[in-house]
C-alpha cells in the first residue's frame, strides 16, 4: 500500500522551478517526487543537527 499523500499548492521562483525540473528529470523522477525527496532529506539533516546539538 502506498503512503498517503496530501496535495498542496506552493509558489516558487521561476528559476528554481526550472532547476528543480531539470534535476528531477536527470534523477528520472517526477517534479513532485523530487520535491518530496529533497524535502525529506533536508528535514532529516535538520533533525540530525538538532539531535547533535542536544548532546
């Protein structure tokens, strides 16, 4: 079973969208899949930073 997803609408700069679409294509992913991937990676890094700062 696929995880549930929530549809959202955001506004991004045109140059950012162009770059992200290019990167998604190079990674053989849809734009949405790529945004989801990089958001998860960024949040994971932030969580790790916060956990390291608590030590």
